[in-house]
């Protein structure tokens, strides 16, 4: 299967695993022996990057790494896809990227089951909270939240509280379905804020803060904060492959240098957990 995105684009060799309906980055890995699974959104998928951190992780570990991340995905993709969850749960170690609150269905709006950035419909609660907003021309969740915050910051604060609570509940549900050895990875250009009240400018998870991560304690084995260095950020889109028309989208995602730093941070953590899974003793 080949997706032709135009001159300069990568071939991601889309593949499916098991009974999952979702397309993941390929080529498909052999999962007949111990493997690592990576779950997440566009950053972990490695959009525009020939060798994203899951591929670098695979090379360093000498184990298959199934890149189950999907473009614009959040926890709802996996919770609505038993086939993908089965593959993830069968991994020796699961690596889960922290994604933003905007991509989960909640009491105010619903998102597409597989493209979690797609805004499908406003609920009666959202229409009652924002009766002056016309939702017919809004198709993406980040656009939606930007419009709502600009329209009425006080009402947005009420909505955000519910979104963040929903995100925590959905992440807890996802992590509960994964193997006992699970690495949660914060991949961003800034560390987790103490409080997330407004969308950030970089490529980190929207509106997720340290309080929310603390609420997930006990559901994962390690939390690895990958905060891109100034040197990696300065590389920008160097080493990325994309059509000229997608320059803006490429610059909104981590580049090849950031992926290399993510792999450097994750390799020792995942290697340790793989060793524990195989019965190795800690030194």
C-alpha cells in the first residue's frame, strides 16, 4: 500500500496489525518474538522523518519495534480499536507518547475514532455553553478550542476542566490495558507546565500539565521527559522530507535531531525494562 503525498514526501509503507482497522507506519514488524510497541500521535509516527525514534529504538535494542502511533491519534484510537490494543498489550514493553487533551471525545464534543484531531459534533452541553458559536465551519479540534477560548475565556476555563478530567480518565483506561512494563514519554520543546491554562506554541501535548501526569501515577513504570535541546530545535526541519506545500506542518513537528535525542533518552529505559521482562536481574 502506498500513499502518494507529492514530490518530496516519504513513503510510510502503511500497514495493519492483527484485526486492527487502523493504518500504522510500516513496514510491518515480525511480532512472533518479543517486541516493543510504541503508541502515540504524529510525533511518534514520525511524520516527515525517515528514521523516527521508534526506528532508532529498534536498531539500538535489536528487537522489533511496532510503531503503532498514528497521525493525529490520541488514546481514543486505541480504546476504540480492540485489535490495536491486543497488539500493544502483547508487547514486552509499551512506550506511550503523551498527547493533548483536544483529541478525546468528551461531554462537549466528539472526535473521529481514528483521526482524533477531527471534530465531529458539538453536544447539547457545548451548544448551551456557547450559543453564539456556529460549529458548522469547524472541522478540527485545535481550531475548535482556539475559537472557544477567543470567544469567552471564562467559559473556556470551565470547558477545559472537563476536558482535562476526561483526558486523565481516558489515559488511565488505556494504560490499564497495556503490559505491566510501560514507559510514558513526554515529547516536547518544553517541560510539563505546573498548570496548563492555554494552548502552547510548540509541538508538545496541548493543555496537559504535571498535575495530570501525577494523576496517572501507578499506571506506568517510567516517565521519560524528552525536552528538545536548543541545538536540536535549531536544526528545525533539517533532515525532514515533505512537499513544499507542507512546510508549515513540518515545522510544527519534531525534526530528525529531536527524534535522535528521544531515542537516546529512551533506549536505556526501555532496555532495562525489556531485561526485567526476560527475567534479568537489576545491577
